């Protein structure tokens, strides 16, 4: 197929000696806004007394930019360099975080204690979360495309473990260190809204620093096309990108895998945090924010790093098809730990840390297969845009269950809700069986 005259042409790939100067920080920068928008917002709203049902519904809507990002992903392919998009979006997020910090409302202590704080108080904050989300989704498109342009296939596979580790490390950074700092501030009589304002302002500074750092460390691996695209050409290329994706062999199975592989996590993610820090009278584990941060900081970081690195090494040696079953089991079986925690409410922090650590270890190991499968499926002429479409389905797989997760938990209670999560693990195993069977056929 003839290449369009406005398609960006890639220069030779980056020097392998400089790869580790930008891969860890780029994927850390990709993860932080995602987890702040989709995870930190959950903790913040829960702490301010918003009910689980409303919290889950409205924070799930924040996934929308990651779902619809294929609508503009071809323009990231066509207009400007991906390096330019990366730097611009990091600066935009720095500004948006700054504005977000000053938009946080101050509900009364009575509203917070009652657990009935109206979500309407947060309308401006939710709008700014959406701005961050759109910038982050655009950053994802550019960063993932840049990764595939700057590295040959061997180095792409070799670094997938590091890429996954630092992306997941951003999760631990947000859900452990930042929340721990909020807890410390609150223990020193800083109000809940003020503590969150300080944290969000720090994120504005962080992204300003990251944009400056990447200005000097991201290799220039693209050349801008000499011919300017017309609107008609852009539209035609966009439609060709979409149609070629949906004409890819085994597209139905691929979409099914992307939607269902992480179904247990999609339900659990929205309620795990409110459960761990929730009051005992509501079925929560009643961890303080400091305890929550320490447990995730100690057990979570170490186990996630080990799981991600081992997963990358394992899949590089065994191949994708042979790795799917062990990784799917590692992703699903440890979810039983939350059933135990919700049923028995242990107070031993070491036991809680071990259970959460095992779950994080399994997730770090199992998620590697998901990422590599998407890269495998998206490979081709439009790999940047096709990969963006894959990650859109990944966002949809988290958004749809999140709409109802809070209401299901309120109806069932935490213990039955986590048993419901275990039932959802069967969906992961079914799609793993189907995809592995297809991959084995391709290898014959």
C-alpha cells in the first residue's frame, strides 16, 4: 500500500546507550496523570465524604478521553513530531494541575463525616480533571508511538519489562507516597482539602520539571514531512487508519481480550482503595493514610517491580503464547486475598502487606502479557494509531465496570463484592484460552 505524502518519516532509531535516560521517565510521566485522574480522585472524593456509588460513577467518566483518543490519534501521527506532542502535553498538564489545586472545594466536617457530600461541589475540579485526562491521553498516543519509532523490535521487547515497571511504579508513587504525605499533613492538623491542594500543586511542579528534562533527553528520531497535508488528506488518512484496524485478522477476538482480560481489576480498582481506608462500621479495613502509604510503599513497590521485571524476562524467553496462561493465573488468583481481608478484617499490618504484596506481584507479572499482546496486534503500517485504538479499548474495559462497581458494592457489601470479583476472573481465563489458541495457530 502506498504511503501518504504527509506521513512522518522516521530517522534512524535512537542509540541504545541512551535508552534508559528517557524510557523510565517517559513512562513514569505517562502513568502519573493517569493514576491521579483515575485513582487519586477516588481517594480524594472518598475522603471528602462522597458516597461509593457517586464516586465510582463520576470518576469512571474520567476514563472517557482514553476511550475516544483514537478520534485524534491520527493527527498526532500526522501533525508535528511525537516529541513535540510529548513536551507540549507535559507543559499543559503542569498548568492544568496548578489550576486544579485551587479548584478543590472545602466541604464541612459534618458533610465529610456523614458520607453524603454532594458531588456537585466538585464540578470545577472534575472539569479540570477532564482537561488533565485529555492531555494525558494525547501524551499516551505520542509516547507509545515514539517508543516504537525510537527502538527496533528487539529493543522494544527487551525494554517492555522496564516500561511496564516504571508505568506501574507511577501507580505506587501516586497511591503510596502521595497519599502517605496527605496523611502526614492531616495528622499535623492540615485540613483535608488543603492537604490535597498541596499535593496537586506539587504535581504541577513535577510536570514542569519533566518537560524540561525531556527537552534535553528525548532523542530526535523523526523528520517532519516536507509536504503539508490538506484537510481532505487528513480525513482520508484517518478513515483509512480506522478501517484498517477493524479489518485486521481476528479483530473480534482481540477486542474481546482487551475488554475482558482485566475485568476483575476493573471492578476491584474502584473499591480497593475505599475499602482499605474505609471505616470499620461500613466494612472497611480502617487503615490510616500513613499505613496505606507504607504498605503500598513497602510491599507494593518491591513486589510490583519484581513482578514487572520477571514478567518482561519471562515473556522474552518463552514468547507471548507460552506466557499467557501463567500470566493470566498470576493476574487473577491473588484477588482472593481481598476476600480474606474483607471477611476477617485482620489488624496485623504485616499480614495485610503480604496479601497486598502478593496481589501486586501477580499483577505486575500478568499485566506484561497484556501490554505485549497490544503491541503485537497493533504492529504494521499504522502501529501508532492502531496501538492507540487498543489502549482505547483498554480504557473502555475499565470505564464500563466502573460505572456500576460502587453501586454493586453498596448493594452487596465488601465481602460479597470481592467474591463477585473472583467470579469475574473466569472471563480472564476464557479469553486467555481463546487468544493463546489463536497465537499457537499463527506460530505453526
